[in-house]
């Protein structure tokens, strides 16, 4: 029973909108169009942020290599770790909002008090 309900969960916004809007194809098309636009913008943003992070990481690596005293090396290393964590968190959040959130919303929609099921 649990396996069947897990297999019925959609991991795309399109599948979620089909379950929400039912037979209203205009609403499904409008929602899918909006999500496609947001998804495109988010992946472009990931590319820009990734490029900026890589350039900054290279700059910090050069600073780390050229540092003359230990405090400057520690500072550059701390900033380099922070940049890498920020890049990973950004990617994880975008994947969460694009692919995991529809499944979570659908799972809670079926068990909500006001759903009438």
C-alpha cells in the first residue's frame, strides 16, 4: 500500500498541476509555462553564480598560495570553504524547489484535513 502511494507521487510540477487542476487544460498550460520560465531563469542564475564562485575561488586560491604569513593563509582558506559551501547550498536549494517540493506538496495535499478524502 505504501509502495503504491509512493509510486503515485509526481516529482515534477507538471504532474502536480495535472492533479490539482484536473481537466482544466488552460490552467495546466499556464502553470507549466510559468514554471518553465522560472526554471530557465533559475538554471541561468546557477550558471552565473557558479561562474562567479569559480572565479572567486581561483582568486582565493592565488591569495592562499601567495600569502606570506599564517593569518592571511587562514583567512583565505576560511573564505574558500565559505564559497564552496555557498555554491553547494545554492544547487541543493534549486533542486529542492524544482523537483522535491512538488512531491512533498502532493503528499501533504492527500492527507490534509480540508481535502475531503
